[in-house]
């Protein structure tokens, strides 16, 4: 039996003992005496009697253990070509000052704070400052527009919003403040306080009665000391909104105790890093990868983490990844496959790798979308390092299936994120909920309870949590991914079973985009689907039925629809093409056959669905796509 099998079996035999053992790596105010209470919450709660603080475990305890002078965070901007560092001791001071600012403005444990910021050091400090005082942060990705921000404001009802004057995208400055102002106008929940970080690239106006200058507020806290508030392990640490099947995003809750225990376990066992080494997740704090692997996990484990502002290409070139890895002696690197596809498109032979010393790099990890074998082979070839795919979701916060390199490097099967991790009993079910045989495609589900760190429920929405995740297969969490497990226990994740698409590693709702498209006055009906794209994995493609008489304005309408989706959801929505059609293929009961449309658009063989109202519509769709040369 291999080393990993032993660990997995030890979890399966005694799950509570397994997690209580892992909990010893955390410094608690009140240590847990039991791991799990099945009677609390929707499906049970982890560490029901423990108390502690996440910021203490990420920051203060390393200072107390003599590591105050070690670097905690490196900020590296490939756009401004600047870098800065904070040691653990400096990070402690900075979180205390910002926590003091929040406390003075009336924020207390349990209150919500929205963080709408670009990839600056202060974004990470803001998350930790909230954690320090037990405030619940909700980071909103900078690529989302005002209406998306407003939806989140109304859902989590924050006391204060922390933001910045601008973000920096290659070749353009993104003014955040007008987006924030407009979100505050749209939202029903009224905000009276904001704190704005002025960036020199674009200073913004501050409203006298509402907006405060970040630097001034911090300067007034020079000697402020703010102890870490002791929180129940079951208290929420943060809310992170993720796409659901409608325009109303789901507020995934992360708790305090289970999150610390699970994330800490992953650093050594999955990523194979030791405290003090540099770990770099090239993502954004607006996504779950940023929460778990830019901020919390590396700091919990005492690693140096990198907050990176830039893109894999164009800032300034396709060598950025290699340059930053060499400069900071990165031991483990983590990004989405799409980022490497972008690098490969510009440097197909990996010529730029050779100019950089990657001797510290041990492993490259990929997640966020399916890792296509071709991209994995390419990274292996140009770096000479192992490339590990791992599969997880915003909801779980850490790996469901992966290759536990710190326990045992399992054989790689290309196209598979390898095996279920301890905590996850992954099963593939047919539509009736019965387990299927090895090698058979079905619905990928996780037997309840979910492990520590995974969501206990959705913010203020237990009923939605149950209906979205728990009801279809009683006793299981439904991942909404389709896939199979082979005879060796390797999982293969093939596609989403819902209307979520994955564009450049960003998770987006086609339902949300349809809501925006349908708002155009000339659109009678619409459908948005995700079609395969060589670089981004998928891109959205819209189909519209126009109101009578609107045909002659087609070009303008397309531009208006594209602009409206961008303005409403944000530039990341990336809907660029809208195809006019006369009818949409539907079932006899009126459900749009989106999966069939995807096959048509991807020019795959289409089995005519038995329930289709009129198969001739598929030919009309083919013709409409051909007219647009798609
Ligand atoms: N603030 C404002 N705008 C943003 C933004 C942000 N934080 N992030 C992205 N955008 C904008 C981009 O500027 C772009 O605008 P444009 O249409 O005017 O060019 C648009 O949103 C789409 O961005 P993106 O999907 O990132 O495409 P891209 O062509 O700019 O870059 C990649 C493509 C592959 C290089 C890039 O998506 C990437 O690095 N992906 C990695 C994904 C990742 O880290 N995912 C997290 C999970 S690990
Ligand atoms: P997110 O919540 O943004 O992390 O997106 C989660 C979804 O992305 C999953 O449900 C999958 O559909 C997809 N995904 C993430 N990682 C992988 C992976 N390694 N392989 C296949 N799909 C993945």
C-alpha cells in the first residue's frame, strides 16, 4: 500500500481523529475537543467548541515564534515594474493599523466589509485586518462592474467598503472609483463609509461626507495596537460570491476553524512546501485561488507569498512568470492552464525560460479549469518540472482531487487531476443517484459531510444551499461537474452539468449574461452558451431573436448588447459575438437546448434530442453561424 493510500484510509477509518490531529497545527485560544457536530448547521459543523483567530495564525504567531524578520508578502507589479515586501512583523503592524481604522469607524466582529481592490499589497492586508477583528470580508473581483458590485452589497450589507482609485490592466488604467460610486447608487443598502487607496497612476475625487483617504486614516493609527479577537471556529471568516445559474451570485461562506485546519494541511501534504519557502499563486484575490493560496494558506504555514499585479503576457512580455519565479526563488507555482496557453502562444518553444534560473522551482500546479494534456506536456517540456493538475471549486476552498506531492508523488495520468483527497469521498452517480461502475461518466458528487474548510452554507441562504447542492442527490454534495473515476481511483472531470462556463479560468454564469442581453429593448429572446476556445478554454457566444423590424439595426444592436454585458457584468464577461436567429431550439416543454447548441457551434456530431420541438431549427442555427463565419 502506498503512502497516500495509508493517509487516505486513515482518514476514512477515523475522520474525526484525522482532523483533530491536523488541528494541532493551529494555535487556538480554545483547542477543539471534538472535530464535528452533525447536529449543527445544514449538514453539521467542524470544530464546534474551538476558538481562535485566523490573522493570529497567519501573522502574529510567526512573529512570536521568532520569524518576525522573515518576508511574509512580496508585492510584485509587472505593470509599474515595482516591488515591495512586508516581513511578518511589518505585516502585523499594518494589519493592526488597518484594524484600528475599521474599529474606529464602528466595524465590529460579525460586521461585513467589502474589499473591491486591484492586486496591491493593501488588498491582502485588508483581508487580514478584517480577520483580526472578526469582521467578515467579501472581496469583489476588480473585473466586475458596478451592477455586480451592487448585487453583492445588497446581499451581504457591509458597513464599509475598502477600495482604490484605480486598477492597472495592460495598456489601460481602470478607474475603480466611478464603478464604486455607481454601485453605491444602484444598491438599496446604503453605505456611509468608504476608505479609498489613492494610487499615483490615477487619483480620484473623494466625497467629503463618505470617502476617506486610506493613507491619512492609516497615518492616524501610527502606534495603534489591536489584539486579535477570539472567534468561534464556526464563525464566518469571509463570504466569496461565485456564479450560480442566475444573475444572483451565491455567497459562499468560509468558516474560521475548519478553513485554517484544512488549508494548513494542504501546504505540506499537497503542495509539498516547507515554512520559509516562497509560494506563488498567480491569480487574483477576487477569486478563491487568491483567497486560499495568495493569502491564507501560505501565511498560515509560514511561507512567503507573492501578490502579483500583471498578466502572463504583455506585462511586458511572455517571460514574466519565469522572471518573477527566478527573482524570488519560487519553490511552488500555481496558476490556471489558460495563463500558460497565453505564454505558449507567444513563446512556443519556451526560449524565454532558458534566460531564467528556475533551480528553486519544484512543482507547477494548475487548477481553475480542465488542464488539457497538451498544455501540461508543454510546461513539463519547457520547465523540466512536474506539473500537477488539481480540481476544486470556490465552494470547497481547497483540493477535492489532486496529487499529494508532499505525501507521495502519484503517477500522473494526463487529463486527470488524480485522486480524491482525505476529507472527500467522491462518487460518480447516475441521474437517479445510484453509483455507476468505474469508467462510466456521471454526476460527480461528494458524500456528506464535506470536509473542514468547505462551505457550511450560503450567506443568509440555507434553503438555496440545500436546493443548489444537497437536494438532487440526498446524502451528497452535488459538484455540478460531470466526470468519471477509473479503476485506479483517478478522477476525470469533463464538463459542468449546469450553465456555468469557464472563460480564461474565470467562472461565469451564462444565465447572468442572458439576463443582461435580454435587457436590450430590441431583443425578444436570447441564449448564451460557452464554446470551446483554444486560449481561454471557453468563450461566451450569444444568440438573439430580435423584435420585428429591428433587423436593419443589427450591427448597432450587436455592439450595444456587447457593451451592455460589459457594463453590467464587467469586462471579464468577454461576450464579443451575438448571432441573430429566427428561433431557438427548445424541448416541447419550452426549455432551450443549450447543450445541443454548444455541439452545433463546435461543429460536433449532434444526436437530435428526442424532446426537441423542431429539429430543423438546428440547421437554421448552423446557417446563422456560417453567415458570421463561426
Ligand atoms: N480589473 C479590471 N479589468 C479586468 C480585470 C481586473 N482585475 N481582470 C481582467 N480584466 C479585463 C481585461 O483587461 C480584459 O479587458 P479587455 O476586454 O478590454 O481586453 C477583460 O477583462 C478580459 O480579461 P481576461 O479574461 O483576463 O482576458 P485577457 O485577454 O486580458 O487575458 C489571460 C487572458 C489568459 C492572459 C488572462 O485571463 C489570465 O491571466 N488568466 C489567468 C486566470 C486566472 O488567474 N484565474 C484564476 C483562477 S487560478
Ligand atoms: P471556481 O469555483 O471558479 O474555482 O470554478 C470551479 C469549476 O471550475 C469546477 O466546478 C470545474 O468545472 C472547473 N475546474 C476547476 N479546476 C478544474 C480542474 N483541475 N479540472 C477540470 N475542471 C476544473
